[in-house]
C-alpha cells in the first residue's frame, strides 16, 4: 500500500453490524478479490453518491437525506423504485476510468447529466460555458476534471462535490510531459 493511501486509511470499529450481513459482505469481498476495507469503501462511496443525487433531486438537505437513508434501510425495493422515478429528469454517467466529453456529446444529450465515480473527466475545447451550464447537472466523486480555459473553474466547482482537482487542460498537458 502506498504512503498516500496509508495516510488516508483509518481503523474503525462499527458497533451494531448484523453478523449474517457482515459474513456475506466478507464472502462477497473475497469472491471479488478485494479486502473487506476496499469493498466497504466502494460501498460507502456508492451510497454517498446515491444519497447526494437523491438529495439533489429533492432539493432539501438534512431532512430529506435522513428520510432517504431511512427508506434505503427499511424498504430497498420501494426506495429504488422511487429513486429510478426521480432520476428521470437527468441521466447518470458512472463508473468510468477516463471519459472525454465534447460539445457534440453534450448537445446530443436529451437531459442534463450527472457524472459520478469517474477517475478522470475531460471536457474538450469546444465545450463552452452556456452548454456546460445547461447540460451538466453535477459532478460527484471524480478524481480529476480537466477543462478548457474558456470554461470558468468556479462554474465547474459549483457543480462539483467530492472532486480531488479541477485543472485547465494546458496545465494538465504540461504536467504530463
């Protein structure tokens, strides 16, 4: 494990875990070739993404997030049905290592887009401020967003949550040399 990863990890004791569920979780982690910690991080990251999207859809912060989490825990099928209904207003693009998005891509989108759980998200030079603002609903859990100089960094930041770095394309290319 790298030093950077070690600094970001934490030993945690969680009380009240159902032993059957935990055993199934451990079994699933093993079958996927992951540690329990890796799978737990992935599961928590996905749950956080789901909750932030649901919260964004509802527009309320605290109360709705609590109600949403309660629904997930008590009635997963009902929650998922409600969630699917809620995301009809926008498209979710998720779980991609590297994604390059052009003006044409955004223009062809029929709904605003939520980008979630992407390592590197690149907006091409032809994406302008108005198109970005109209078509990008939000960006969540993205390591790097690379943007052209014509796209204001603060506009991108305003639509972002849990993003490690927003960098201009020319700066990124310089660092890559």
